[in-house]
C-alpha cells in the first residue's frame, strides 16, 4: 500500500513538471535579429572574460610553482 502511494506522489510530481514545461513552451518566441546579436555579443564577451581569467590564474600559479 505504501509503495502505491509513493508511486502516485512521484507521478503527480512528474505530471506537474510537464504542465510547467508546456506553459513555458507556449510563451517562447523566436528572438529578433537585434536580440540575437546582443545576446551573442554578451555571451561572447562572457566566454572571453572567463578564458582570460583562467589564463591569468594559470600564469599566477606558474610563477609561484
């Protein structure tokens, strides 16, 4: 009996997850060209900054080795 109740709770949680996913999916839209360009620029700058930070850390650790 306990197993069936636990199973119902799991399916209930899974069901609500899919309902939330469907709600988000209906709100999605294709970004405009300007939105895509700005998101791409910001993402590229972020990747470059993380790479630069990693390079600086590698240099500092190389000096103290």
